[in-house]
C-alpha cells in the first residue's frame, strides 16, 4: 500500500504552523476588501447568468405562415352608414376582393362612437337589381311628395308608408322614377288613401329636404324605406323603426312588395290600433340603420405583396354625393399577423423590452375631415411599412411579431372618398435567438473571481508588508 507520507507529498496546499504566521492590520483590511469584492463580483456574475441574452440577424423572410398575412382591425366611422360600408382588398398581383363580409362585422354607432344596436346584417345580392326595360314618360305622378312639414303627419295617418329618398341628379334614381310612380299609382287605385289608408307611397327630394334625409341617415340614392305605424314607435317623438328595401325596382316587383306589406294588416286593425299583424320577413327587406355611423371590425387575409385595404361606401345600385361623404375615422386596433397572447409577449419582452412597441402603431389615433370646412372629397391614406420579427425563445418556441411604421395624409380626390391603408412588407426579416448560458461557464467564472481576487489581494499585501519592512530597516540604519 502507498504510505501516508507519499500521499502527503503531493499536497498543493502545504500548511504553515500558525505560530510561524503573523497577522497585521493591513492584511486584515485587505482581507475585508477582498471579501466584499468577491461578494460583489459574484453577484454581478450571477445577475449576468440569470439575464437572458439574444443574438440578432437579418435574413430573407422565410415565414412559417406561408404566402398570406392576416390583418386585424377595429375602426369607427362616425359619418359612414353600415348600410353601404364596404371592406375591399387589392394588391399589385391583380387581386381585387370587394365588400368582404365573411370575416368582418359591422355595428351602427352614433357620432360619439357609442353603439346603437346589435350587429348590422348587410345581406347579399347574388344578382343585379332589375328595373323596367322601357322608359315610358307617360307614367304620371302616383306618389305623394313628402317634406319636413308633412312627413310626420302622413306617416301617422297610414299603417305603412313606403318612401323613395332620391336625388334628381342620380342615375339610379332616374331609372327608378318611372316604375316607382307606376307602382304608386296602382297601389293608390287599389288602396285609396281616403277609404283604405293602410299603405301609401311617397318620395323625398334629398337635394331640397336635406334635414329630413339626414335625420333618416340617407347616404345613398335612391334609398327605399318602409315605415310602420303602431307598436314599432320607439319614443315619444313618434320616430318609427323602419326597414330598407333592397329588392328589384321594376313595377311588378314593387307592386308585389306593396301587396305583401298590405296583406299583413287588416282593415279592422288599421282602424283600431294601426299595428301590423302576422308580419313576415323577406330577403329583400332588412332593418334600416338607426344611426349614420359604423364600426367595422374583423380580419382579412392578404398576399405578402404591396396592397391596399380600403374602407369606402359601395353599392351596385346606389349613387353617392361625394361632396357630402366624410371618411373621418378613429382607429381602435390595426395590426398584422397572428395575435400574440399576453403571456407570450411578456416572455418576448424579457429578451427585448422594446419589442412590441410598434405592433399597433395606429391604436387610438383619430383622423377627422370636416366637409363643412371646405374639406370636400377628402380621402384619408395611411402608408404602412411592415417588418417581421421572429423570436426563438429558450424553450425553442417561435414567436412571430409584425411591426410597422405609419405615415398618414389627407388628400382631395375627384372620386368617392375612401379610407385607404396601403401596406408594403419588407422581403427581409429580423431573426432574434435567445441564447442560454452554460452553468459550467458560470462556475468557472466564479472560481476565477474568487482565485483572482484572493491572489491580487495577496500580492498587494506582500508589497505593503515588504515596503513597511524596508522603511523600518532604513530608519534603523539612519539611527546607527
């Protein structure tokens, strides 16, 4: 067996007998300083070990979400009716999708952005609206002219009042006029207002009766509204809940619609309470908007090429007075890419605290155009440049974040004003990888700190001790 003395011969840390060592004040001071230095440097090293670090690289976009990008939005338009609000998407490759409804919801709002009802149902038009083919000028005048002075009186005299809100300059209003007057004349003959009184057809010239049309939230011409008297009176001022008619506009279709409306009301009920009985809903009739504003929210998927998301007033059978269109809006939310949960975002911000600051750059911003101040035909454009950032976390989970810059402007246009969001995606993306630090590297640094401080303190102590001894020898030499 190996003797104990041989084992002791490899001792790196040979001990000096305690009675041969000498303690000093300078050594005690340096020991205290060295101990505090070790503790401080150890804390700094521990903090560095626990702090997440990341490396950043710019690479060609290799998105995991394919060739399409999701855009989420929530925008309020105080002066755009949900009746005509349309979400359109186009891009440089020729994509042109109009009036997207599958992933978009609309809610009527008042000028203060407060909701006035449940979700507005736009409906679908699978075929063009039919008009009379011939343009017979011998149609006569069958509908009653309505003004602000007689509208309430006439609406309370009849169970059903069907009104054509039109503009003389409007192409579609002029196409409707012959069939409307013919249908009104036929209905007047069948249901004499003086004897029957259950239904009457009227018309309002919106270029003359501006306030009356505005109070009924008329933004497109012609707008056909159905007013019912009775249980649908909603307040003490006699305002009626009413419906919009979107069906065919030829004489036969109009007459048939009026006949169906009258069929729901008996003469007795008209004479007593005036309320409809057995009302039936039709596909070409829907509740009219209760206010002149609209909040649109939802999402669309677009190709990753330069394109536009456009909000505008759109209809294939209505005209719009561009001088009265107001596309002012307030943006509650506008972002690109998949929604990131709060937990994921907090995890990412531990790596990069500034990340996410430009994820929703337009949030809370308002863009107001006032037509009364000669700001007519104003299109509001937003130019957005989008950059994608991918973060690979320590748990090997990929988080995708789209950030963008936004520049906005108000521009006059000869066309119908719109709110346009023009977006361009960068072909490059930022790749951020979270780097984990080795525990063994941490232990090595701790040992280096302890050994280094101990060694340096020993060197300083030796220098101080030798210096003091030398000074004492010099003084003794002088004395002798």
